C-alpha cells in the first residue's frame, strides 16, 4: 500500500515537473486532464466477463461431475474390496487391488488434468478481459484528450494505465543519460 501511494505521489511530481514541457509542446497553455479508473470495479461490472465466467463455471461443474462419478466408482470398488477380500483367493484379491490402484491413479491424473485445463482457461480469460479493459481505457484517453489515467484501486500496484505522448519525457531522459557518458 505504501509503495502504491509513493508511486502515485511520484507520478504526481513527474506530471508537475513535466508541466512546462507539455504545455510548450501541445501549445494549449492549459492544465492537464487526468482520470482514474478502478480496474477491479470495471472487471467485476463488465457484462462480457460475467457471461464468460458463468460459462467457465458451467464447464467446471461438468468436469467436477465427471470427477465425482469416478470418485464414487472408486469408493464403491474400495468398499467392495474391503468387504470381500477375505473371501477371494490370492489371485482375485491381487487383481481387484490392481484394478483399484489403477482407478485411483486414473482419478488423480484426470483431476490434475482437468484442474490444469480450468486454471489455464481462467488465466487466459482474465488476461483477455484485462486487455479489453486496458484497450478501452486507452481509447477513451485518446478520444477525450486525457494526459494521464491512473489505476484507482489502492490494492493494485500498476499505477499508470494510460498516458499521452505529450507528457512522455523518455527521450529527454535517454539523452541526458547518454550525455553523461
């Protein structure tokens, strides 16, 4: 939290220091247009995100049903094995134990595979939605002539979401550093 606040203070100072440069560059002679966006709130309120996460949840429930069915089958086989193992000969007992072990391994592999697939889909969905949000922020920044748009969620460490090239002093910093060599 302290780093996020310090970052925002630093951004504010940089904007203040860059003010004469930006005013001279764009010739507006006016102030800066700065906006704040709470990306988490946008993410949570984005209807497309809600629909796609609901679809992913449905897929997760379907996968969970498959896992639950396999788990029930294993539990039934385990109960049958425990109840009847003394009545089976050594060969039948070994065959049943082998089948039970095989089913358990299959369960573990399927569970891990499905969990990995769901995790990957979730990560791709989050990345895609965040990209769409960032793209919308940049479009609004350009269309409505914002100079700077900051992240408004205090728990986020990202800081700047958009900045106008009129306040970008990167080339001046590079020039200054290269002149010192």
